[in-house]
C-alpha cells in the first residue's frame, strides 16, 4: 500500500508531504514537482516507473499535502537538503532523482552539493538560472497581493497547449495551483529568483545526467536553459520533446517516459557493471593473489583494458561470486576445464590459486587423475607435469 506522511520536523521548513509507491525492494527513485503543482504531476509516468523502482514523490512547501512555509526558510538548497533527509529516512544511501522545473533545479543543487548521493539525475523543463530575479520577485509580490488564483488563467498556456486544462489531469493540476498556499508559492518564487548554478555546473562529476526540454516551452525554452545544463555538465544527454510546453511529461508522456526509462536503465547497467567489477576484483585477488593481479593490472594497455574489465566483471564478478558452489569446488571444476582445453598457462596459474584457497597436493592430484579418465591421458600427462612444477614451489 502507498504510504503518506505530513509530520513536521524542526529543520527550518515543515517536513514535506511525500508518497511512496512501487516494490519495497525496488531501486530508489525520487521525483520532484514543478512550482504550482503537486506530486500528481508525475502520474503519467508512475505506473511504468514503479515496475522496478521504489518511487518517492514529494510536495513543495504549501503545495499538495505539504504544510506552508514562509520566505526566509525556502531556498533551492534547503529543498535539496530536505530531499537528502527524505532519502535518509528511507535508508537510501544513493538514489536516482528526476525533477520538473523547480524540482529539476533541486536536482541540480543535489548534483552540485551532494553528488555522492545520486545514482543518476534527470532534469525536466528546468534551468540552472531561471532569468532575471526581479521578474520572480514581482510574481511573488503579485501572488501575495492577489493570491494564486490570479495565475490560473495564464498558467495553462505555459504548462501545456490551450485546451489541455480541460482534461482530467490538466484540470487537477490547475486545481493544485489554485489550492497552493499564497505565502509558500511566493517563497518558492523567491527561491527561484536566487537560484543560479551556471558557474558550478562544470564541477559536477560522476552524476549521469539527462536533460529533457519541451521544444515549445515558453518558460524554459531549450535555448538557453536546457542547453546550458547539457553543455555545463560533462557527458549530459539532451532530449527535446516536440509539441511539448513546460510540463512536457504531462503533455507528451510517452516520449518523456521513453527518454527517462532509457536513462535509468543505462545508468542501472553502468552501476551494476561497476558493482560486479568491484566484487570481481575482490574475488580475483583472493583467489589469484595480489601480486598476480597487480602484475596483470600493470600490464594493461588501452588495447587490453576492455578484456581485463570483461574477465573481472564476468568471470570473477558474476561466476566466481555465485553462491551455488564454494571456491574450492569452483577451483576443482576450473582445473578440469583447463586440462580439457589444453590451456597450460592458465592451468599453472590456477594450480597456484588452488593452493592459495586451501586445496592440498593430494586433492589436486585427484582432480588430475579424474581428468585423465574424462579428458584423456595425454592431456593429463601434460597437466601432471605442469602441476608438479608449480607444486615444487610450495613444498
């Protein structure tokens, strides 16, 4: 069942309302909303994202189910800190993050201030700098004077093409704007006015980033907003969605979902490869010894590096780490296979490895005798000679 909460904590802002969906053991994914909307802005993508992810959606102060907040407590940095706290509460050391508009700016803040927490980042219809601060301060003043109701007539043409506000989701999002707390909305406008990370984007490292832009977005058009982010963070991918305005994921849900899933899947593969490489290297060192592995690493060239990565991830990270056989048994199987294949250099290496992991001379001899029956006497004859030379090093 989904879970919700609104309990306040004393951190300068009221604790945000949030909702959890998806399998409890799914990969952590946090979704941030656009100014004036609620967590329902992600509903078009939710069903697909929750197949493999534990999805946490949160509301801005005074929006959706979150309690109100005043201007002094609201900043993009403070909102990013709240996201980190939400992740901490779930026990998530690392998580993927995707955010729309102000929610995307929060993602950029996370990438700059907390890069080690992010598995990946997707920034939708957002910016490292939303334009002249005075414009945002004027909007804040207007909302304080006239309420968010004064924005209702104009927002639909910015968020999506005219007429979309008559759809069920479009109408619900307009209702979110109408229901937003005036002071909190104005405080968020002040936070946007103070947001400028353009000079800090180049320092972001190790955060796979996707930028999604609505090609018809009048609020954050692809140039300069999306392209500034894509050019600023090395290796960033940029997807421009035709026929989409500021809430591109609402107006054009399918292409946005495709871009987002592709990004999440590619990142998951990369993270999985890195984890397998780390686990494989640990087992490789335990079985073959540090000196052997260090020599192999030192001999690695640009030409051989992909193969070294392959054997570390696949042979050592996926096969030798499986729980079905212990290392002694795997060593016996490996010796037999190497005898059968006539792989003499590898056989010598794995005889040494067998000794390292605790096989006795007698056990190695029994493996070679078994191989003589099933792999052939000539193969075993050569194997006995190789093993005898190796074992003479270990009296």
